[in-house]
C-alpha cells in the first residue's frame, strides 16, 4: 500500500507516518521548503526508512496546485491523508487569507485530481471540532450544526463540505475525520497544553519563572494524538466513505489542565500562572465536548489514554526536555528566557 500525507512534518503527520510504516506502507510526504530544517518530528523515521525508499519526501506546498496534482499522478497512491493546515486558531485571525487559502485550496485541488483519476484513491480530510464553534454545552456528533468562530474554523467547514460534495457527486472515496483536540509530546509548543507542560518542565528545572496564559475558562475535549491517527486509518479502511467524530467524551478547562500539570510535580499552579489579554482571541470557542459513539461502535475505535494519563505523558516528556535545556544553558548554548511571541 502507498500513502501520500500532506502535513507529514506536523504532530499528526509524524504519528501517522510511524503507524503506516509499521503496517508496511510506502509513505510519501509533502515537505515545505523552509529556511531552517522542519523535519524534527520525523527525523528518526527519515534515518530508518529513506534508504530503502519506504519513506519519500517531496518538496511542495498546498498552495501550489500543479505540484500537488503532479505528485498525485506520479506517486499514484492508494490513500491520501490531507493533514496540512495553518492549524493555529489564534494565528488564523492574524493571517486570515493565508489560513483560508491553505485550508480550502488544498482539499479541492486533491479532490479534483481524484475525480479525474482512473484509480479509486481514498482521501482523508482533517476536519475539526473547531467547526462546531462551541456555543452550547451539548455533546457534539456527526449531525451537529457547524457555527465556526474563526477563519480557521470557516476554512475547515469548506474543506469538510467539499469532501462530501465530491463524495456524493463523483463517487470519490472522501472521508471527513472530525477530530476533537488531541495532544502529545509532539504537539506544537504554542498550543495551550504543550505550552503548559513545557512550562512545568522548565519551572521544575529552574529555567522559567512564570507561565502566562489567556482564557483559563475555555473547555476542551482533549485526547492523545496517537489514538487519533489510529482512528484516521480505521476510517479509511471502512467499506464506505463517511464522516466520523473522534473524541474522549470528557471535557476539561484550561485551568483544570494547568492544575493537573502542576500537581504532577507537587507545585501549586497559582504560584506560577499569570493571565494576559494578549492571549485572548477576537472570538472564542468556549466549550467543546465530543460524542464519538459512531466511531466506537462501527470502527471499534476508543481512546487508550484519559485526561490524567495525557497530562502525565506530556509533563514527564517536558521534564526530560528541560533537563537537556538546562545542560545546554550551563554551556551557554541557549538563552534562559523563552516565551513565544503573542500566541
Ligand atoms: P500541525 O502540527 O500544526 O501540522 C500542520 C502541518 O501542515 C505541518 O506539517 C505543516 O508544515 C503543514 N503545512 C502548513 N501549511 C502548509 C502548506 N501551505 N503546504 C503544505 N503543508 C503545510 O497540525 P496537527 O496538530 O498535526 O494537525 C493535523 C491536521 O489536523 C491539521 O489540518 C489540523 O488543522 C487538523 N486538526 C488538528 C487537531 C488537533 O487537535 N491537533 C484537531 C482537529 C483537526 P510545516 O512543518 O512546514 O509547518
Ligand atoms: N494557544 C493558546 N495559548 N491557547 C490558550 C492560551 C494560550 O496561552 N491560554 C488559554 N488558551 C485557550 C484558547 O483561547 C482556547 O480556548 C484553548 O486554550 C485551546 O487553545 P489551543 O491549544 O490553541 O487549541 P484550539 O482549541 O484553539 O485549536 C486546536 O484544536 C482544534 C480542534 O478543536 C488546534 O489544534 C486546531 O488546529 C484544531 O482544529
């Protein structure tokens, strides 16, 4: 089996690549050229699998439609996972046009190529719980209404809808995975869970004093990313292309995540956490809780890690990372303060 992954260098791309290689797939990934190397999440896989051509990376960009179409034609994969996105909700307010271009053009470019392909190539679209908008406290499933609150959310609704339209109009095998938040040690450092776990590690090592966050009352249904990429693959093996929600069914506030993370190292979160308006968004998704009963019943999918388990995995990883930072600091190789601008 051959798979093409857009977004292979991201959190989910890295876990999905590992999963597919373990299943003996030949994996192709789309790599954006950047001025610094952006493959850190998959470097081990590159070392292990590129020599035998089991893992092949191709320079491209979702905005370069002709390059995407050429890649699909030359690779002729069995499955395409469209994971690439400008995936930071807050940044989508600052870069709305770029976020929308990537979020919409990529999906339709791939779907157009599949419409014209002789082979029935399966397509996975990375849909998001952000599409629901989080305005009520109901548990959300595949039939719940979308009411996006950000340019990012709106672009995901387009990609979701166009996947359904190509499925119904041209018999394309297009799957939408509506995934609620999923986290891990590979999570980008500007998403709130990783920002917290990284800060706890660094505070424990004595190289950070405070952690500044935005809205502590926002509530999310947080799961473990490895479980969610397993769910993506299961969706693609189902006999019919459909839409599926993946979620834990438990929602916790940002405050509860911080309390759990600091408790793990026997620290009182209130001694370290500050809040600042600079981390607030022009519009907020207040509450997300998912109902994944369809996936649990029909795909036999279920999350293997609960909220406490997730916090523990992330905090313990970042404690070790902070120890490495401390060693570099002692050699004057890195600067003692670390705070990412604004997001
Ligand atoms: P991520 O870590 O931010 O990774 C995003 C990936 O997209 C990176 O590989 C990035 O490449 C790539 N990318 C961005 N713009 C691109 C462009 N113009 N052309 C080609 N590649 C581009 O995201 P993630 O957490 O793995 O999420 C994977 C997908 O699932 C995303 O579409 C996200 O919106 C969606 N999703 C995520 C969650 C979640 O909780 N994680 C929940 C629901 C849906 P670089 O490495 O070069 O930046
Ligand atoms: N990033 C961030 N930084 N968020 C903060 C902070 C902070 O300092 N303080 C509070 N928050 C709040 C945000 O306002 C939001 O309500 C919540 O924490 C989660 O923010 P993020 O971790 O940035 O994730 P997200 O829920 O906005 O988006 C993620 O999940 C979506 C699925 O629902 C991303 O992975 C999206 O790509 C994904 O689609």
